[in-house]
C-alpha cells in the first residue's frame, strides 16, 4: 500500500483548522475526509476505511475523549484505527487520560505541519502500515534485533549488572532492583547497542513486537523511570544520554558473561 492510499479522517469543530489540515495532508499525498462532530465521524467510518483518525478533544456535544471510548469499546467495528488527539488543553492530566483510554498520540495546538506529518508517519509505521521503503539506517538497526537470549545472560555496564535470565538489575552492592516488563525490555535494547543511538521509532517498534504498547510521548517517562532506578538522574546523566531529535544512547560499554 503506497502513501496515496492512506486515508485520514479529521474530526474537529473548527472549520478553518479542518481545511488547513486537509490541505496540508493532501500536499503530502494523503487522502482526507473531514467531520465536525461525532455523528459525522461515525457516518464517515461507515462509508469508508481510514488509516488514522485525527480527533479533537474539545468539541461541542460529545467530546473527543468520549468518542475515543466509544471507538475503543470491546467489539467496536473500528477499534483498531490509530487515533491522534488534537488538543488545546494545557493540563497534562487530560492528555494522559486520552492516551490511557486508547489514544495513540497527541498534538498540542497550535502545531507545526511538519510535526503533524512526522507523527502520522511514525504512527503508520508502528501500526504495520509501512508507507515507504525502510531506510538503510533502519535496516542496519534491524540486523541488530534484540532477543534477550542472544545478548548474554549477565551484562555488566557501569556499576550495574543485568541478569537477563532472571530479569534482575543488580547494583554494585549486590542489591536487586525490580524492573517492570517495559523497563527491562528497554534496558535490554539499550544494552544490545552500547554507545549507539537507538531511535525513538526503533524503541516503539521493539516494544510493540513484545506486546508492550509504548506511545511516542511516553518513551520519555519510561526513560525517566529507568534512569531513576539506575540512579542516573540529573542534568547530565552518565549512563543513558538523550540524543536530541534522534533517541537515546547507552553511553558506557557493556561486558557479557555467563552466569
């Protein structure tokens, strides 16, 4: 399926914004349809198939959060369509609620058209509707796919060790630090590519392959929690570095050994 076949449903009560988004998406080769409320949204969904829904949160009548709950209800016919929330809300709580009830990403208004396109492309990739050939750099990373069984049973980095089989993080004093499933997978991915940039898209793809749905906006929160457990917080973390615009990198070498 090529990009011209991608169909995006824009649901927003602001006519000018609907038209602006539609024009922008058309310039990038996407097919669009606009709806000003929930009733028009469901009519559009009944008429044709869409690859993504752009859903405004604050609308008269039934708001975007309520519509998302309906779309994500068990057995709902359109429950798998990815949703990007459009919101002018400043309260982080409302954004988190949107993600927790089934949204896949969100954009805060006003937003730049380039960010909108980037998020649509990333979401299409994560949804296994790849719109273009994988780049050479992505192919290189895919050859380094991380299966925990292949990266050694005891990994040492900095003052820490990761017991892969037991999924235990161990500090320099031998104290075991508990990791969630997502934290363990994320750390294992970084340890598999020491001193290399691991892109945000690669992180999301890797975790999704292991049935751990991590949204783009929640990667930072996962990294923050992992840094806290590694006692690597502060303005200049020594272990996990943020590579602005790219992703994250484990900044220290890793040694493998058998238990």
